[in-house]
């Protein structure tokens, strides 16, 4: 089959369609800078979707748990061995994603006789200021969308993933409108939850592609939260310890969400 | 892709697979080779730890020696391993610091991959295993390490836990205090005395009195043991003191130690 270019292209297109269908029901994840760090937020039922990779790097992923697990383990292994043999300062998200993960994902995706990774991920690395924060959206085919210092002069200080391109674009629209990188954690949580709500609202015929009103978003969120819970983690910019990753939970999360 | 590694939670095993762990320390079949003849390794000396009302206090002097030469007077022998654990080292720093690095990364690697904290018993065993893997260096006389490990156990109501090790990796949990290194006989004498006949037993001391006891013990050790730095009054070099409590690890600021020293020890 691979000797016939047309059939290869067709096979890849089919595979893309298959993966997109598999990912479509994924609960959105928003990651955004705030004054004192980076916040990751999603809403889910049981399965953990936000993870610690290294001191300053976190991961949010949707897709098949088995595939996410393999990628997560690989990322932790790479970061840990680098951090051990050189130093924590040498662990870089940019190198990890572009030089290690992306080629592996691309190869798996294009070898049509093997299984691709059913996963879509956001990685973020916290910097000294919001301007130094790096966000990478990594796709199942190895494509990477970077928002960060090297990306352009005024890159967005956020990233979002969801099951569909339409929903992700809606989330990005909302984040572009409402998010300020120097805001407080309280404010960041509000914007992140709005972004999640926008991304998880089923498409409607009228006004599709436009950001729904605050009331619509709040209503939708309230309904979803009857059967699901908020998962949130932060990468703290100025924590006293080298490990900046922290899960928000209990009273702290409750206070942030209701504020 | 590293799928063959699925299920690996042992960080040293991961390092070994990538050829990143020094195998020279493993015991060779020939055992002690006497390679140490004519070579005197650098040694870090006296460390101590005891439980008090605020958790567990871990202190170490700052001296590193080689034979009767002082190599360094600002050595850091009280090392943070994670948010609630400290490994304090006496012995050869080259080996001990590497061991601390492996331990630190092992615990983090476990937490990150398994999404849960390693149990206290697991942490204690992890260090024991590193010591056993180092036994080749011990037999050659070039890499002896005898650490103290202190941590906080959140099970039940929560309590600090304190262990010391021998060079082969046997761990001994202690209820009150531990000391290792060349100055430890003197330190143990002071701690035993304070605990038995002092104004209060060690576990009832408040933080500032605990600091006084630690400083006095190290100063006593330095009085007779040349390898222990104690307190350098001229250069104003003070022991390193860290405290583990439920809230985490606190490093006492040098100014605070200096003040305490001036008031109650000097």
C-alpha cells in the first residue's frame, strides 16, 4: 500500500478522521498564565487529566488513557534523566516536545500498519514572568502549536484543547477576549472556567462560532457540575521549593471557584 | 519510545538501563581490593538529629576533611530530599551527594509516575538499597557513607520519623535522637545527658532550646574531634540546622542561629 502514494494519503486521511472521532467527546482543558504562575483547569468525572511532568512542567491531556499514559511516562523519563544527569535547569519543555515527543508521534501516526497515539495534549512550562511562560499544544500527529517567548512578539499567554477544532477555536476566542496574563489566580480561574464551558457547550445552529453569553456559560457549567468535578493544578512562579507543581483542592479550590 | 519500560517505577533501574549510574560502587567478586592504600578520601563529619515539640531537628557541622587536612569549611551535609524528608550525611561526600541526588530523583520519579507519594517505609528502604549498592566502595575504603534520614509520616495523627543507617544499609529507627560521623560519640554523650538529666527530655524542648542543644552538642564534638567544624567563631561559620514538621522543611536563617549561639553557647 505504501508503494501507492494515493492510497497512503487516503489511509492517513481515514486515520485522521478516526482519531478525531475518538477525541471528539474529550472534556476541554484550558491553561493560562496569571501573575504568580500558570493555571490548568478542566472538568471531569473520575479520570485524572492534569499531570506533573517535572519541576516547572505540567501536562493536560485528552484521549485514550493508555496512550496518554505512555506519552506521560516517556515525558517524565526524559525530563527526570536529564534533570538527574545535568541539572533541573537543563530540563526544557521546548526540547522535550520538539525533539523527543513530536518525532515519535509523527512516526506512529504515519506508519499506517501500526497504532497511532489517541491523544491531544497541552504542555506548559512556568517562567520567571508571564512573558516567559511557554505553552505547547501537541497533536496526535506530532504537530505543535507554540505560544511562548520565541513564538512571536505578543504571543497569547494561554492554550486550550478540546475534542473538536470548532470548540478549541471558541475557547481561544474567549481567552483572547477575557484573559490578561497579569491577573490574579481568582480572575484566571473564572476565565478558565468560562473557556471550559464555551468549549464543552454542544454546537447550536444559531450563532455558532460566536462566544455564548456569560449566563449561558454559567448555566451550562452549573448543570455539568452536578455530575462532574473541577480539576485544577497550578505551576507556581515563586514557590520556595524547586517543585512548582501543585494540585488545587479542598477548601482552596472551593473558595476560588465560588469567589 | 520506551514502552519496554512500562511499569518501571525504580529510578535507579532506569538510570542503569541508560548507563547513567556508576556501577563501580557495586561489590566486585574480589571484594576488598585494598585499592585505598595511599589514597585518603575526603570525609564529611558529624551530623545529629532529634525529635522535639516542633517536629524533628537535623543539624550538621560544615567541615570536610581528608586525613588531618581540612578540605572545606562550608560543606552542606543536611540535604533536602523532598518536601518532608532530609538526608544528612557523614562519610565521603562524593558518594553521599550522588546518593542523595539519586534518592531525591527516585522519590520524585515515583510520585510523578505513580501519582501518589511513596510511603515512609518505601523511602527508608530506597536509601537502604542505595547504601547496599555502594558496598563495593565501602570495602575498598573509598566511599563509606553513614546517613541519617528524617521525615514526616502523615499516617494517623502524623508524627516525625527518624532513622540512622550503617554503611551496609541496615536501617535503625530511633525514638529520640541519632548521631553519626567522627564526632558522634561526643554528640551522643551530650544528647543522652540532656535527654536523661537535662531540664526537659529532648522531645519536650521548644524550638529555641532545641537549637541550643544542637549547637552545644556540635561544639562539644568539635572540642575533641578535629574533623568536626563545630562553630567557627572567627569566620562566623555556623552549623546548618533544618526542622521538619507537618508543614514541611524549614531552614533556620544563619542570623537566628548566630544570635542563639551568642546568647546560650559562646
